[in-house]
C-alpha cells in the first residue's frame, strides 16, 4: 500500500512533508547598512529598556513616570499626555497610523520594517552579536559546533546561553515596568515582594524572547509571520527591494575564470560566485535567485557584496535597492525609472497626514471634564400629588485634572421654574447645586428634575445638562429628554 508521504511523480511533491531546519551561520559584515542596523538597534532597545525610568512631573498625587500604563488607575500616560478609557480612540488612531506607515514603507522599499525595525529582527541581531562574541564568526562557529564536546566547549556554550537568558530576562522585566512605577517595581522584584503577575509575565517574555531570538530566528520570519504574505499583495513593480543586478553580474564565475573570459574578449559578469552575499544573509537566502519569501530586505548582502567589489576593483552596487523593471531596462539599454512619488505612496502619505491631523486636533481641543447622563427606565417619570412631573437621572461627572474641582449644575431648554435636585450636592450657588469631584476621578450622582407647577409640557422635551467649573469656567454638556407622558 502506498505511503501518503511518498513522492507524487505527477505533482512533484517532496519525499518528506516535513524536514528539519538547516542551521544558518550568518557571518559578520561591515558597511553602511550594517551601521544603520546597529544605530537602529541601539536606539530602539535603548528606548525600550530605559524609557520606564524617565521621570515627568505631573503635580502632587500623580504618577511621575513619563510613560506608564496604569491599569489599576485606568489611565495611560505619555509624558504630558494622559489618556482615559473613554479616549481609546487615540489607540485606534495610532494603530491606523502604524498600518499606513507599514504600507508606505512597503510601497517605497519593500520589507523595510522586517529588515530594520521589527522586534524579531532587532533582538535576533543582538543575540547573534552575543553569539559571535562568544563563539566567533561564521567559520569558527561551524567548526566549533562540529568539534567534540570538551570542558571549554561546554563553558562557551553555557556562557552564550547565560547571556541570552540575561537579555531575555531584562526584556521581560522592562516590559512589566511600563505597567507600574519602575524604580518601585525593581526594588520589589529584587526583594521578592512584587506581585505574582509580574513574575509570571517576566517568565513568559523571557522564554519567548530566548526561544524566538536565540533559537527560532529566521523561522519566525519565514513560517510564523504573516507579513511576508500580506506585503506581496500590497507591493508593485516600482517598489525598491534588495535586488541582484543580473544585467551586470551575469554570466557569473570565479574571478580567475572571469578574467580569462575578458582576456579572450568574451563577456564576463562582475559576480565572482564568492557566496559572501549568501553567507551574510540571516535567513540563508541567495539573492541572486531573485525575490524570495525568506528575504527580509536587511541589506547585509549589499554590504558583503560591496566589500568584495572593492577588493577586486569593481564598482559597488552589484546588489542594491532596485527593482526588476529597472534591471530589465538596463539590460536592454533603456533608461531606468525610480518613481517614489506615485498614486500608491501619495495615498498612503495622505492618509497618514489626515489621521495625524485629526488626532492632533482632537488632542489639542479635548476637554478635561465630561458628563454622562442615563435616564431612569422604570418608572420613566413620576407624577407628583401637586401635579408636577419628576424625572430621575443617573449622572456621571468626569474630572481629568490632577486637582479637586467644583462643578455647578445647570439646565438648558426647560421652562423657567424647573427645579433640579442633586443628591449629595455640597451646596447651592444662585439656586443651582454644585458638587465636588476629586482629582482624576469620576463621581456618580442621582439627579432629579421637577417640572414647574401649572406648566403643560409635551410628551418629550429635549434638555441639556450643563456643568461649569466654578474656578475656570470650563463647561461640559450632555443631552437627554424630559418625559411627561
């Protein structure tokens, strides 16, 4: 009986459905793209690890951590910006901006995010740097892994994994610092007094960072991440990608063979088949085979190739950010066309600008007080013995300032003589009740409205509740109805 895993000669299926991952030994390279990646790594990881320790004075009784997600207090702080749960639309706006920025990067230069900014790429770069520091570069690591186990090999392996775990541990520790006061939580973690949830999340993030950046590496990009599949549907022929310029590199051959062909007056390409571009690739891609799903567009193959071109006296740029359309045009002697500004990029940039302006306007014009009103459902209204009608409401006042405030209640659109009662009010000013709301607090109140005596009201009267800050005059309103039938 035929085994389901045997090869299908018609469809060319492989002999094995599953195969073990081949370990990749990327070599160290030097060049402008490697420098860019180092700069981004230092900047992004520096921000991530140390941002929770930056202080920001918000006044008394307010947290002084510059960036903080206060789950217990239901607030998020980013320097001078304070976000309440009711303002979750800012998070929505940020997600839209992130998506549009990702689309724009893809339209301009392919997988820029994957090659330079993705956390998986950044942490994997750091882990590989540690690996090279302990075990050596590509050639040394290959021989080292094949060598028999000795005390020296065990010590070096243990050192590498210890350093990896320390980086992974600090990665998880830094994450939880964004959800509590960082110096306080560090002391609690060091003395064993931190809450269990902090230790749990540190353990989870330590394990995932260690596994993804230390062991799975390129497999995350190739098999787990959906973005390579998505970006293929979003790109076009004008997008710049890391490209092997075959019009100049082919026919490839060793340096000796190419020199021989040139001496004989035959065409020889600049590619000397040294495989340095393959050895430099963190995912093991041979870029000379064209665009591939595994390629994260990091540009390290460009640096590796440029170094070889300089050594053999050839112009650099055999591999560079380009597209197949331009390579084809050069091979035919036509002019190339780099169109960074085109409908796709203009639309993405325009959407980013619009969303940014909307968010900025909402941030600049937002108020620091709010009022929400909920009409009683049962009964909707009550007819008093003197003929007046009473409506009941649950009113919630929101004070977003870090100080106590007094608000005066007012009413709009109701006939003169309508009486308003607020259960728990601190007093009255000019016949209107006022209440005190604590700093960064909400207060729920019971409010009763009584219609004027002898006034016939329609079945439903639109009304507006108004609160006014007694000191600043800042006002908030909420609409509802007064029911009479």
